[in-house]
């Protein structure tokens, strides 16, 4: 019998910067489907309106927690 615990891995955390604060509109069967563009929707891939929280972000970078609270952060990378 093999040890199944050897096959379990832990996921690595990854930050992805989403710059879009509105959904993508896609035609599906003649109807509009709204696809999440901000990365915060609880109904992914569909938009649930959560992007409205991001409208005042301007150039500040934020992290959002599971409850929708946000914290301003500084980028770890200076790509400019």
C-alpha cells in the first residue's frame, strides 16, 4: 500500500494584479453575458457587481480579503 500523503501538495500563494474595474460583455446565444474583469466576483467567471468597490482605487494597489475588506500595499516590484 502506498502512502497517499506523498501526493498532497500545498498551493503556493500568488498575487495577480487586475487593472480592469468593469466586466467584459460577451454575446452568448444572442444575449449578453457579463464576465468578471476585476477578479473579485464570488460568482466567477460571471460578474456579481463587486468591481464597484474598485472604482476609487486610482493608482493605489490593494489586497482584498475574503470579507471584501481592502488594504493598500506597495508593489514588491518596480517595473517602471
